[in-house]
């Protein structure tokens, strides 16, 4: 059986190869498997691909590791602390004060995506309650929770980039493929889980401003410098009410829920075609 949620991506890659007369290999016994034959072979299998090294994929799947790598960079990151199950019985209030964090706070698991168990909490009682809720969810193997400074978000961006030299074993040279502002009907005003793809009228706007793209590029460059072997990813960046940009997280397996919702596969095919241009260059 295909890996759930990934077969459509391989179908797009195959369609591009067919249109551009590039050879590829599939495996009828493994539907979510593909090798594209160019000057070198590019292998795709479910979440894995030839663009990101195993270590970069591991690091970006755990937000706490990402923050640890970026903490000494000049990237603006919300203040945060990490707690484990073993720390549940310790005085979180003291730890929060010691790290100069104030309510409201955001909590999120280190190793989940799609906004699973992301909450805004207004006080210590709510914080402890949500932490227990997250750790007790047996559907996820959650070992760490991030308690993070709350940012009053004005705009929320997804920046997709491709390290165009990763395919040729040269120095890092990431290029932004697409940057867009996620437009929402409602801001996150409560503690419920939030997923933009589920909003009936969710939309987005492409970021065309060179000023903003240059600011995004600075963040992208720093992330690629700090995370070895990162070739293709999506970075979530937010703008607060004062216009300051903040790094939230990087996903080495960026999803396309909103783009697919609005455009089907057309926009994704455009992104993959840009990547292909550098793969053959």
C-alpha cells in the first residue's frame, strides 16, 4: 500500500519526468517509491528523499533539537524551555520565572506536526492541565514539550526553499521557491488546536516584496548553515504586531494542504519544476 498522504507527490514527480522526457524507475511492490535518473539518481520513498540527509531530517522532526542548533545564531526565536515527563512533578512556576517567561504561553510537542496539541495557555493551572493532556495522548510518542513565549501574530508565512547546490556537492546556496502569507478567518484566540487547511475560506497571498524576500532569505541562509545536509524544506516565520519577524520552525517534509485545497496539484507542480531545473543544472 502507498504511504498515506505521499503517493500524490510521487505522481507529480512522475508527471514532470514524463513531460520533460526524464527517466525514472518505480517498484510495483512499493507504490510510494521512485528513483529519478538524471546526472545522479534521486530517490523518493514516503517522507524520505535525496535532498535532505538523514541527520537533517531527524533534527527537524524534533523542534527542541532545531532550537538548540539555532540558539547561538542571530535568528529571532521566541524564548522557550523544554520539559520532559520526568519533570512533571517539579515546580514549573519556578522554572518559568527563572527563564523570564510570562503568560500567556504557547505549548507544543517537540515531535508532532500539523498543529497537533498546540495550545495557548493563560495561567499555570491551564499550563499543567494541557501538559498532562499532551503527555497522556497514546496516539503520539511525545517525550518532550516546548513551553514558548507567546507572539502576538500579525501575519504568518510559509517559506519554501531548495538548496540548489545540495545536488552537486557544492557549498550551500538556498533559493526561495515560494513564500506566502497564510490568510485566516480567525486568529488563535483560544486554546483549541488550529489547522488552517480546515478553515472553509482559508486562503493565502504570494509574497512578492523584494524587501520581505530578502529578510526571509537571511533566515533561510542561517537555518541552512546551522542544520547540516538540509536541502529542501519549509520554514514557518511569523510577523508580530510591531513588524518583527520570528522563526517558529522548519519542516524538512513540508506539506501542501493549503496549496492543494485551493489549486489542486498545479502549484506543487510549479515548485517541483523549479527544483528539477536545479537538479539537472
